[in-house]
C-alpha cells in the first residue's frame, strides 16, 4: 500500500472547496512538478560534486553524446541545448577558459569552428553523469523495473506532442 503524499492533502482541500471540478490533472501535474524539484536538487548535487554547473553539463553532455572525437559545430550545440547563439558563444567561452572544451577549425568549412571536449571535460561530464544516474536511481528505488518502464512510456506519450519545440 502506497502512503499519502502532500498532493493528496492538496486534492482533498480542492475537492472540499470545488467538488464540481475534475481534479485529475492536478493529481498528475502537481506530482510531476514536485518530482521535478527533487530531480533538480539531485542534478545540482551531482554536478556540484564534480565542479560543474547545470548549464555546463548540458553543453559537455551534448559533446560527449556526439561520440569520439566529441565535437560539434556551434549550430548543432544550439539545437542540442536549446539556447540562443549569443548564450552559446558565452558558454563555450567560459568552458574553454576552464579547459573543458576547445575550439578547432572546421575542416569542411574554412569560416567555421568545431567545439571539442577536452580530456578534462570528458572526465568532468562522465563523473557528473554517473553521479546523476546514481541519484536518479535512488529517486526511482520504490518502483520496479517494470513500473519504471510503464512510467517512462506514459511520460513519453505526454511529451511527444511537444517534440521539436
């Protein structure tokens, strides 16, 4: 038997005050929102332990996922991280100053550059990602593997209409 959570109390109060409303969406999205706060805290803790900020992780992780030699064009980084061009330039500059990325000429475009993960950047993102997975596993510990798969599928169904935004 699953215990009651803070959303149950919220739903009870709304049902008492507005029994005429279907509170199903509140039951779902209030829990998603609250879980989001716990995930954000876990992310920050994992990244802090590896001396990187969440925005740094986003850029480093995009480069790491690209596979060896762990490089992308600034335009591709924009698409991967959903930030503006000016923001990405600033982020790459700051990561380069820290020695986590470096810029190289793009051999296929004389005017272009590629942003490449340094060995230090790879070490930082790999450590932070492992720590993040450990924290996320802890958050999911009360769900069986089958329940996690079902939950992931249901959340995917909610997110698919927003793909590409």
